[in-house]
């Protein structure tokens, strides 16, 4: 089991890390601005719950393999980058004449699935988990795997708290901007460009 001070220290760290600029929080904000609170909340939930997989990866050692293997890291990184660029293109095109057809891909359920997938395809998150969690494991508090699982739950809750706040705020901004004529298409093009840029940045990034 985890001790109270152990949980509080880890939760404080998790909140600060969740607030740091990154593809996940930027994605949540762009969804809020372009589609409103519902889609932004779906993205927040997706990126938060996607950490369940990374917690499991850390427990069973897959994260260690990714950290040790340059090939595995690069393969997953490129897959994640391509996926972000793909989503960015879809959002960008939704601001064009084809919006009627492409908007079907922007339902909250799809946003949630996209967010989970994008989170899982980010190898830096996997390495981050295997680097962070051991710092808060205490041998006297029981099996390490159980402690890592509980820390994963705390991390997910903290991440969702931060991302939800960003989702609600950006969603409110989006509603205001959408009330202005011809702003929706421009916002989609801007959001799509941002996500494509994040995908390129991920592809070119190092460990």
C-alpha cells in the first residue's frame, strides 16, 4: 500500500508534469477551441486513460525494452508522429468544402479513441513512466508492481483533473470564437496545422 506522504508527493509531481506543455495537453486545447467542451473532455479522458497502458507497460517491462532498444523507440515514435499528422490533416480538411463528410470523424467517441491511441504511440511517455515511478517506490510498502499500479491510478486522476480544466476553459473560448462568422473553418485549419507540427516535432525529436 501507499503511504499518505508518498501519495501527496507523487500527486503534486503528477499535477506539475501534466501542466507542462506537450502534445497531449495541446491536443486537448485544440479540440476545445475547435469543437467545444464535449470533444475536449473526450480528449482529456482519452489521454488520461491511455496511461493505463503505460502503467501496465512499466509493470511488465515493455517500457524498459523501449528504453533499451533504439529500433523499438524509433518505430513507435514514427508511428505516433504519423498518427498525429494524420489527425492534423483530418482536422485541417474539416475546415474545407469537405467538412460535411470529415466531421463524422470528429465525434467525441472518435476523439476519445484518437487520444488513447496517440498517448499509447508516444514512446516518451513509456520511458517517462519507467523513469518516474521507481523514484516513489518504497520497498517496505509491499510488492513493487502493486505500488506502481496504484501510482498509475493516482497519475491518471491527476492528469484528468488538469486536462479537464484545460478542456473546459478552451471549450468556453471555442464557443465564443465559433459565435463569430467564418471562424470555425479558420480554427480547424489552425488546429490541424498545430497537430501536424507536433507530429513532425515528435518524428524529429530524440530520446
